[in-house]
């Protein structure tokens, strides 16, 4: 794999020639350094997609990697050195001060002309994405750690569009040195001083609605499913879909997940009102209103949230939504009737008229064989009404880590007085036998409104464990790592980087499905962190009596730290999803 990527970097990518949007110039680069993880992965898979997925097999699907140019790592080096940015970059200054220092710096003069030429002929939204050397590594990835900045790029004046592009580039560079990035790096074997960043400037997949630009569907597909159900097996994979930009999925928001083996699977909620309440109700889009408050140090400066009513007005729901018919109490695929919309993607999954699901299965298998590893793919979809074509934008591919260690857990082991927690819905495989500390959120004080405060307390505790180079078991409620505090505790990975085992439990007021499509989730699996999920009303419970009978080491408003005299017995069987934590 590494040799293949090296060859690509040397021979495959043509240099940027100031014809960014010519059809045969859809993948170019600026500079002479490395491509970074994200860009190299796309370059590696590009030729494979053309050679192995035949157009005649899927005549109604147009697969492509959206046009892009890569700014290689030597430009980053020159930017840092010529502007003497290393001191503030490595300092403990607040993120905003670091960002402003980068924004006030000058990009290398030798690339300014190319960037200006690029922006002259482009008036659709662009995404500036990080593509660092450390990013998307298999065992210590930096997925979602650095910023992605999308710009509307619709200002009438070239100078203004050029300014927004350069600001976005500098902001993404700066994000490599934000506190979250440094905290994350401390939990790995890497040093932030080793980081070198390439950037990808890429067209945003989507179409324009009323002052909004977004794809009709975004998705994350995995060739390995850590939480199979029914007759599904882990190797059958899992796909998460959402309306609008993929930020909803990768940030741990509400989306629709299904197995490609059973795309028509019933929803996890039986009651129609529960379905409407617990499925996607809002989406992310690029804000095309030219009256946007100037805020260059804000990653979402040019983004806006919309409602399902907004998407309906934009005619974006015909392939993704169903409509509730009150007279029959049922959902009908499509938006041909009046009524509340449900984001269950039934028109696409139920009819398979574009052979979409067949295509996803072939795509996952092709990428898995190419990387010789389970993979995760990010994509975005538009539907061309005139040609009746599904336009599939391939955005990213990265390898996944799956352990093959043989672990046996009997049903008798799953319960008993010495069991702290167990579940038949766990993630990970193998043994842990050196953990004595448990950090947990006090269940009696947990409330959705307090999740940001809980995240802040956890960050401080994790910093202490990092200083001791010691690991712990973490117990909390809701969806870990969600950016929506009403779905769970909004920690970033660097905030809990010393947690070796994580327990997620639902509560009556926090009863959400685990997201398999988030960057947070990807980092957990890649680092080999074991993750145990259980429902408050399920067969398996957390043994709070045993936990609360232990010595208290530290206690804060919402968090308690206890320690056992002997290491815990932690076993996870990845073949059947069983996990147990016991004395």
C-alpha cells in the first residue's frame, strides 16, 4: 500500500495548470511535497474505480471523485517557516489567537497566482479539507481532528472570493495546532511537531435550493459492521445516510443506518410518532446568502442548518423521504402526498431503481480488495432530473482495523455479583487486564442540558491521566462524541484519549442509537478502544451497587473517579458482539 501511494505521488497526479474545471484536469496538485493521507487515498482508489466498476453494470449511476487540487506539504512548510509561526503554533495560546496569527500571515508567493487562477473560473461552493501526513493512518488516525472549511464562493468580485479561499486555507492550517489537536496527539505515539499538512481544495457535491447548497444524500459506508442484528453478519457491512452535507453523520448526528444485505429493514421505532421524533429533522448546507457575518476563525462560517420543510421547498426529498398519512396511520414512500416527512430513504432503498444498493455492495468489495482491509467510504449523492442519473460523488476512503484474536465468552459469564457491566452489543475484540480506575458520570445528576459541563470535567480528568500515562474505564450516557449535546456528551477524542474501555448507556431521557458513521467512532475502532453499549431497559445492567462500594479517589459536580484494588477482567468477543467487565 505504502509503495503504491509513493508511486502515485511521483507519477500519477499532474501539476496544477490553471484549468481547474476542465474535464480532463479533475485531479491536480500544487507543490512538490507529499499529498497527505486523505488525498493519497483518493489518488490510490481513483484508477481502481475506473478499471473495476464497469459503466454498463450500473448505467444509471455516474461515479466520480469531485474535481480537486491538492496543495502539497512543502507549501505548508514554507508557510510556517517564512512567517515564523512555530512558536505560537506549539504554544498553549487559545485557538482563536493561533487562528488569527495564521490569518495574518502570508501564503507563499509562488502559489498565489495558481490560487487566484483557480478561483477566477469557479463560482460554486468549495471545501478546503486537511490532508495531513498523520491523517487516516490505519492504527492512529486523525480522522475529524483537523478542520474542514466550506466556502460559498459566490461573491461577484474575484478579489473577495480569493480572500475567502486564502482565509479558509490558513484556518485549516491553523487547526493542526488547536487545543483539540494537541490533546489528541498526546494520546498517540506522535508529536504535533512531526505534523505536516497538505490540503485538498474540492468542489462541494450538491445543488442549489433557496439560498442553500447541499447534496440530496450524504453517506458513510463501512464494509465491516460492529453491531450486526438479525441475520446480518459483521462482514455484511453497514451504511449511514443523511440529508444534506455529511457533517450530520461524521459529527455523530441523527442519520439512517442499514445493512446492504437487508436495505428494506424496518425502523428501530415501532410507533409512527417515535419514528418522526427520532429520525433526522434538520440538515447542514452551505449558506449561499451573500449577507453572512464575517467570522474567519469559525469553521461553520459559511454553513447553515435547514429543516425538512426547507428541503421540501427545495425539492430535495423525492428520493429520501416518506410521508405520514394520518388517515391510515402509515408512511408512504415519496413526497407525493401532504403530511409530515420521515427520513427513512425508502424511495431509494425500497425500489432500488438505480441499482444503488447493488452498487454500494460492489463498491465496498472493490475498495476492500484494493486496500486489503475493511474500509470506510464517505460519499454524496445528487439526482440529475433531466438524464435520470444518480450522480455519486466519492469523497474519501480509509482502512478500518478489525481484530481477529479468538475470545470465548459464555452466557453464564454475562451476569453475576462480580460483573460490573456486560452487553451483547459491544465493539472490539480481545482482553484488557491492567485497568483499576473507573471514571463515570453520576446517573442521578445526568441531564441533557449539562452535557457540555460534563465534557469539560472529563477533559480535566483525562489530562491528569495523560500526565501519569495511565488508562481508565469510562462510563456515561447517550452518544459519546456527538456534537449535538442533546444526543450525548459532546467530548472530542482528545478529551478522553486515555479511556481504554468506554461504556455507553441509555437513560429514559437519553435513548439514542449508537452512530457508526462518525469520525469519533472511526478513531475508537482504529485505536483498539473497546466500547460497550447497553439500554437502560435491556437484559444487561450496570452494577451501580458494586461501583459505588469502591474507594472514591476524586469527585466533581458530575463525575466520580473510583479505583479497584485489583485489575478488572475485561473480555470482548468481536465475533458475536459480547463484552464483559468483571472483578
